[in-house]
């Protein structure tokens, strides 16, 4: 790959912190962002799962009342993360036609959709507000960012459940490599801590039911894992060509060197136990990176803490990496953040970038007794990574059989 | 009991403020919703629906285009009560 693509800005709002830096610090400190839900609807609907990873800083405490009013919570998180990333990149003065947005969500404006339906039933169609459609549409978060930064090079939304924002970052890479645009804001957000999605995920037995001990509930690779924990928030990256970044004197965190998307066509929700689709995504991303398997030293795994998902991902990684997998430092950061669904890949991309930039792999918490069927070198306290050029990978998989993998390289100038 | 013009203006100013952030003092009878207050059509419809709720009146869609100024809206609501 001749054109280098680099990361020049990061932003996030997560269960661990209201920005990327405080999120990263809390992650390194081994904190959990998971807590008991105090909302009255938990009791009203007898929701069987009573905890989640709620955003540490409320979006409505950051945005103006008018901004908050016109944005679904998923778009509120998106705008907060994108503003931080854009400012972190130095608020570059760019040609709007050469600036694009690739911003994902898994579910979209579920609060707006269901609130509007309640209003329709209780008060009639006249009371369904005119902003309902732009607030509920899944491209709402991307559109809000596009308006904010005047992006005219195309604003798109990848929707592939929990793989969405990793796919969005892969899409950004490819748009930059074609030369259509110089700079992209990419990432994803989710705001689905609402009684209906919780009930639905609980009904398919996807969620942990550890109601009495929420901070211990997200425990990827542990023998006692019993499901994932829903989280909310968003993450955004500013990604641009190295030439564009250098011309404006931007600081560079890391290189984005590969991104690939495949699909299983196996089962609507269950992962292919052989992990062949996931394995193909890993191989395709490494091929695009023009890298060898042995170059990979760190993986931020999808690892949601479900009994079958963690093993399926392990099988895929073992197939691809063979014995080299034993030398890869694996972090399962959903143990701290919970699972941000369409926002997960974006915040995990940030963790992967910072791991390379600061040469530190972040810890996996709650790994008390590692599943013997998943013999991985799991990082349980911050681990120093070696000097020199390093390659790291972030995986995301989603219901529908979506596999997305992105690969970053440490930036050596 | 029907509200006076001033009471309707005060109530409408609160609705406009809540929707747009425009200070209630700036919402005056002679101000145009679009030219002076820079209120777009989506905000205008939201204001109309909220005003219907607040004042217990019906503001037909075909009437909305005639509500050029804040005064037009206030007078319509006062008459419709």
C-alpha cells in the first residue's frame, strides 16, 4: 500500500468517561463502567436484567438544550465524540468536498421511535413531532456530524449490528485509498439502554443476568461468563492521508493499514463455530496491510462475554494465527465498558490506537478463572508493548453474520 | 377563562424559547417567525403543536402559513379560545 492513511484525532463518550482520555485512563486503572439501572421502568416492566454500562457523563450535560432536543441520544453521543475528535485533530480547515463521514450505529434512534409511537397511541398523530423522522433514522448520527463539520464528500452509515463501527472505519480506509476524499470522520454510537431492547436481548438469552453483581457481569473468557452487558456511548476517529496530515502539521497517533468485511451466511445470530468468515476477515485485513501474521502483537478482541461467542472468535483466531497466537497480547475491553453494540468497534479502535501509541495493552477485568477451552494470553493488567514497528488488530462481529476487522500500525514517521 | 393577549404572548414565548433557545424577551408581537427569529418550518410545526396543547386550541395546517408574525399567532390563539 503506497498511500499511508493515518489517525489524527480521537474522541469518545463511554461508560468509563466523558472523553477519550478519561476513558483510556479508567480502562488502564481496571475500572468497570457497569452499574445498576435506577430507572423506574426497570420495576414497571419487570425487566429481567437490571444493569448496564451507562454513559459516565450524560449527553444532556454537555450539549445545549436545543441541540439535545433535536437529536436522538444516539446522535447526541455521536456529536460529542466527533466534536472531541475534530478538536483533537486541530479543527482542520479542509475542503468540504474532500471531507467525508462514515458513522455507524447498530440500532439507531430507538428512543425516538418508541417515544413517538407512545405519543401516537396516547395523543394521536398530530402530536408526533416533525423532527421524529430525522431523529429516528439510523443515519441521524452521521448526518448530525456531517452538518457540524460541513462534510460534503459523502456522509454514510454502516449498519451491521455489533460490527457496524468497525465496518465504518474499514469503509473510511477504502474511501481514502481511492483518493475520493482526503479526510474522514469515522466511528459509531449507540443509545439502546431502553426497556424494549434490553427485554429483547434478554429474551434471546444474550445478556448476563448477574443482577446482584453488575461490575463483575462482563467477564470475557472467564468460565463463569453468562452473556454480554449492554453499554452506551460513542467513539470517533479523524482519519486522513498522511500527505494531508503532514501538510497541515497534524500530530499522528497511528496508521490504519487494513480493513476487511466478510459475512458468514451461517445463522442469523449464532456465530459460525468454525469461525471461517471471521478468519477470512482477519486474513483479508492483514493482506491489505501487506503484513505477516507474525507482525501482529496485540488484538483487541470482540470478546463480548457470551459463552459461545468468545469460543467462536478464539477458534477463528487460532485457525489464522496458529502457534503465533500464543505470543499475541489479547485485550477484551468490553469487560470494563460493556458492549456498545454499534459503538463498540469505534471505542475499541481508539483503545487499539492508544495501545500502539503508548505501547501499552489495556487490561481485561473479571478474568478470575480462564476458560480452558480458550487458551489465550489475556492481558489482565496494563502490559508494556515492545519498541519498534508494531501491528495491532481490532475485531467486531455482529448478528447477521457480519465480520469486520481493522488493523493499525504504530506510526514511525 | 380565556387568556389575554399578554398571557398568550408569554406562553408562546416560553414555547419558542424551549424549542429554539431564543430569549423569551425577544419574542415580541411584531417579530416575524422566519425573518426575525430565524425559525425554520420544522421548528414552526413543533411550536404550533405545542401551542395547541398549551392553549387547548386547533391551529389548522392551512392557517399556519398565515401566521407570519408572533402577533398573528397570538391573535389567532386568543380568537380561537
